[in-house]
C-alpha cells in the first residue's frame, strides 16, 4: 500500500498584470498531514491556488527541501541554527499537536489503560514482553490483561513523530537514553516498522495485542484505542485538548533561536507528556520566488483562517503573538 498522500490542485492566481499557474509543492511530516490537507482544500476554494503535499515523513521532507525539489519542507524535528545556516533555510513552527500510544487489546477501550514513561520505554526496549507483566498490571489493577506477547510497532521511515517519541523516552528512561537515544530514525531493539502515521495506524488496527505511537488525529480518525499516560508531575492524564494546551503553554518561542524548541515531558499537572510541533522549512533565497511567495500566502492564510480547522482535529494553533513574530521572520529571511 502506498501511504504517500498528496493534495493536488492546479489553479491560477492573479498577478498585477498577468496570471501564472500556482505550483506550491511541499513534502515531509505525516504528523501535520490531516490539518494541512484541510487548509489546502480551503485555500484552493478561496484563492484558486493548489498545494501539492507529499506526506512522506519528516526525514524525507528535510532531504527534499535541502535538495530544492519542493517549495517547503515540513518536519516535527526542528533543525538547529547551525543546520539552518548551512543550508540557507528559514524555519518556523506552524502547528502543535500530540503523540499518543495506541493499543489493540481485546476488551480494552480508549482511555482504559494507563502507562508511564518507564514502562513504555521497557516495552520498546523489549524488556517487558507480555501484556500481563507485573509493571503493566500495577498501573492497571482493574484491567483483565491477556498473557499474550506484545506486538511492538514503530515507524520504518525517517520520522519527526519518532524523534519526539524517542526524545520523550530518553527523558524518562536512562536505559533508553544510553541504549537507543533519539532521532528521526533509531536502532529499534524490537518490533516491526510501518511507514508514516498512516502505516502505523493501519498496522495497529489489524494486529491483535499490538502497541504503537501516532499523532492524535490519526488515532481519532481511525478510532484507535489510545492509552492514558502518567506525566512529569506524576498525574495520570488523558489525551485531550486541555492537556495538549497545558503542555504547549510552556513553549517560550520568543527566546528560542531559529524557533528550536522541543515540547516533550513538559511540567504541569495537566500537561500531556508527548506534545510536539511541526516546523516549516523554506529557502531564504528560493529558486522560484513566485512559488515561494505563494507558499507564504498559504501559511498566512492558515494562521489567519485555519485555527478552527486545526482545533477540530485536536491540534493547537500558534498563539497570535507568535504568529506576529513569524511574519517578521518571513520579511527578514525570505527573499521572495
């Protein structure tokens, strides 16, 4: 199955004295795909300009923007200032959302199961191998858990979702940090890989006694069984908009050079532990200035008119103060 998704629409956008074919191309993050597709559809209806976006994973999105084969890249792993300067790129956050563990266990419904970071790390390290392990039973004394092997599912592609998931595990588990670490790709000790949030969602839905991790919109759309998590404050929280916003409220974008900021394991009793942002990457000196300008118009539209679409999918829009800072970044960085 090909999990590459695209929104393809061609149109004409008015110029001062003539018209040109809009050809905004982007690639990368599958995390952002559900809301980006909504934005693109609304933008097409309003402006006539189309957006062709390939949902192929953050790692591939970074490579495509570096190679100048797309107008913009999207990644859930921010690039450092040094990386941005090396490739002549500008970066900004466009949306925040959450990553949730999902399971497929008979008799277990969404929100029934509780996991903490250490137990989740041990499952992905392969040191906890069955659902009735004492550590899981201690967290879930009322659940009737099977004595069945845990089928671990992870991403097979270069993934910002993996980056944030592995970053979280590195913060809560010394063993994970020393043995595996963080990255868009890691050496998984156990499990099978699937491509994209789409692929992991499909695999979990089809595999009994499985566990995986996906962006929350995919769990919601595919009616997957998400778990609760114990957060940094020691509180058990559900994946809700309130919990996502509580974590996102800690983001100090104004003092983050290049907007480099990671939102996992944030403090606060209500904070969801695996919250993340998607970042857009564009060349400061684009090869096609017209397409670059059109892409900026698209993201300006998303910031101005896309908040409700984002919230409907349980993403967190960027605060107005941050949007104003981002617009200054566009003016200062991108020559289009």
